[in-house]
C-alpha cells in the first residue's frame, strides 16, 4: 500500500537548513494498523504530512497504491488525497459553522457528488460512528470525543484506502481515547489501512506495529 | 461554474460570521450610497440650473435693446433704445441668409381665459421659426405658421400648464385644439399645445403670431427681441457674427461703440458653453469625490478580505486536506467576495435612490430640481468596486492557498 524509500526532507529556516527526515525506509501493507512514535522533533509529524501528500519531500521515493508520489502538482496531490486518503487530526479541525452532517459530507463536495447523495452517505457514516442524533449540531455543541468521531466519519466518507491520524487522542481523556481507538480498530478490521501518529505508548500498543522515529530516522520496527 | 452547491457553500460561509459580513457589506453599501447621492445632487443642481436658464435651444443669437448710457452724435445719455419693424427688416437684409429668424413681442401677465377658468400667463408674439429656435415640443396641433403671420390670424399655441389650469380635468391636448381661448379679452382659436420637458416657465406661455400681437396688444411697431438661428455654425463663427452684428447694429441705432447697455447681442452658443463648462466642473468634482469614496471603500474591502482569509487559514488547510484544490479555494473566496459586494452594493444603490426620490419633492428650487440617479454610473461604480474587491481578495487568497496545509493545520 505504502512504500517509502530513503525519504529525505529538509526545511529552510532563514539561512539555515534543518534536515528533519534523514532517509526513511518503510513499507506499510494493506490493512495494517501502524503507530508512528517519537519524541517531539523526531520528525513524526513531518513524516505524516509527507504520507498525507500535505507536504512534499526532497529525495527518495514514495509509492502509494502502486503510484509514484514524487513531484506531484498541487492539483494531482489534491486528487490523490481526495481519492485515497482520509485525515484525522488532534484538534479535530471541523469547520465550526457547519453542522456535523455538513462536515462529514464536505469531502464528497470536492469530489462532485450530488447534494442528496452526499447527505445520505454522510448520515450513514454518522450512524456508523454512533452520532446520527447529532447530525444537525454544530461542533461547539459536542464533546471532544464526539467531535473526533465526526472527524473520523469525515475521513471515512470518501472511501479512502488509508487513514492518517495525527495524535487522534491527544486532546481526549483516557476513556474517550479508548473509545476512539476502538472505533479506529473497527474501521481497520474492515480492511482500511490506518497510520496513527502518537506519543502515548498505551495508544501505540493497541496497534499492529510500532515505527519508532528518532532524529529523523527509524529506530527499529517491532511487532 | 456557479451551481446550487456553490451557492449554498457561499451562503454558508457568508452567513457564518454576521458581524464580519455586516461590516464589509456596510462599507461597500456606504460607498455606493454616497456616490449615488452625490451624483443625484449634482444632477439635480444641473437640471435645476438648466431649467431656469436653458429652456431654449442654444444655437442662436438674441438681439435686444436697453438704455444707452453714453452720449453719442448729439444724442443724450441714458436714453431708451428701441427696435422697430423697419430696423428689424434692415437686420434681415443685412444678414441675407440665416437658418431661422424670429421677431418677438412680449406681454407678461396676460389674462388667458377658457370657459369660466382664467389665469395670468406670458404672451409671446412670434414668427414661425421660433418653433425651431425655441425647440418647442408640440404635443398636439401645429405651431404659428406663415399664413397666421401674413393674415394677422388670431391663432394661439398654449403651454401644457395652461391646458391643465384652464381646461376641464382630463382634457387631452388633441381635445383642446380647436377650442376658443380668450387672450387679453380677445377670442383666439387654440391651434396647438406644447410641452417643454423639465421647464417651469415655458409651459406657462402662449404663442400667437407676431403680427397679431403687435397689432392687437402693442401701440407701436416696437419689436421686443429678435432671435437669429445659427444652425451648425461653430462657436468661433457665431462669436465673429455676434461681434460684427453688434457693431453694425450700434451704428444703425446710433449707439456709442463703447456703450455696454444700449444694444444687447447675446450669443447663446457662448452662454451655453460657459454653462457647459460649469457643469463639467461640477461633474468632475462629483466624480472626484465619488472616486475617493470608492477608493476608501475599496481599501476597506481589501483590508477586510485580507483579515477574512487570514482568519480562515486553518479552514483552508482543512479543505485542502479533504481534497480541495487551490483553484477551487481561490474561486470560492472570490465568489464570496463578489456575492457580498453585489448584495451590499445593490443595497447602497437602492438606499441612495430611495433617499433621492424621498427628498425630491421637498427640494424643488430655482437652482435645484429633479435629483436623479445616473444608473449607468452607479452600476459602473459597483463594477469598479467589485473589480477592486476581486483583486483584493485574490491576493490574500493566493497567499492562503500557498501556505502548505501542514502549516495551516499546525496547532500552536
């Protein structure tokens, strides 16, 4: 599904160049639930952004679903994101003035799906995450756990091959964290590849595999 | 392409922050409002002044006489100068061929009566050419013709206001033609009705044949005024003709060449040009102020757009992560800006028009009347504002989409 070969990435900060990823090699197979762990500054967020086509990389090769992702145009990246990837963020990043249903339906808007169908599918996914009754609520009327479930429904609606979750439980208490992880595992059981970035070992331990990053390199993989 | 989904999306975002939307809209509406009102007041001033001074055509020369101030060739100072029929004939001979020519006899405050109704109006004895020189707009019947003048006929052409004042309510101009009207106690036949648009004094006048007027209402062969049409002659040509006519006429009437008041030869071409220059000045001023207002409005819009886009950086990042292309985001922001500006611009336009129409009945004055909106320039202003708005939205929008989603989404 995902194949990275010696990915390198540096940021220009003023006159200095800071190398964040110093050659990442890894393969994530279809249907895997993988955790990426590392202390802050280890490059885990950058790696996730590269995986999510939200950021480009300098060297190496990235193959997603058998297609090369190097040097994509903005437009092509947007299309691949729309077709293959779903995102879940630490701070949910729901659009505050849209209802839960509209937030979930948004990715389909960018795929040109008709409104009626969008609404129906969004409601189906909200039902799936147990929030059908909250469809018409605005994000600020919901709890953190509920917001994250809406965000997960939004990530799922476009039928992605991979879900990339950046600290999905970072803003949640331990009970809701477990709920969210349970939901992610359920989704994973349906065959969707999930990559979770986290610094909490309890969360990472619930995954099939942990990739540890340190100083821009992978420390070692374990099952 | 703007389909229903796009509209809903626009509505949603525009309405999501009522205060922000309200302030942006207010600055645009106010800009257009001020422009419309300024424009309307300028137009009102112009039409008011034009009504008072400019109800004749402008391509003619007017000859009148007054009091000679200077002694000349044995004649005393401060004497009254008059034009008589034989002198007018001499003028006509001197000019040989002119596009149009009319003599005048005026009798102000003439009682005109029809049935039991009567009123006081201006009486003008004229030649047929006055129809052309005065640009008399006939709504029915005909003007004074040559046979009227040759046969001293008692034909009258009445102004629309007289029709309204003296005839039963609802009488059409056609119905009035052929009716008898009494002018200064003598029966005339109404042969025509005229209506000068936007003119208050003209429509309170009666035209009758010059010869009839002189014979019935004047005890002498004095001519009050002569109007000489200048056709397509240029300002320079009419100016030369005015000068030579003045010299020639002063000689004929024995008036000192330096006398300022004995003989009046007024070139309406030149007067009109002076008015035109004044109005050009006013228009320029109005446009200048309007443009400055627009500029201020546009800067406000640009400013707000920059803030709006900045505020929404994160949202833009989310949308990109969800599959939006940069193009679609820029298009959305621009559409929102245009939509907002169209709506608030139209509100400003309507409010300005409404105000002008509301005050119009209360501000009638000699130099101010009928303030109206120049719709074309208001739309032009709106267009300019939208253009500026789009330009000012595109800048920040492009900057916003050039920010990588990563940075947009970064929490701290």
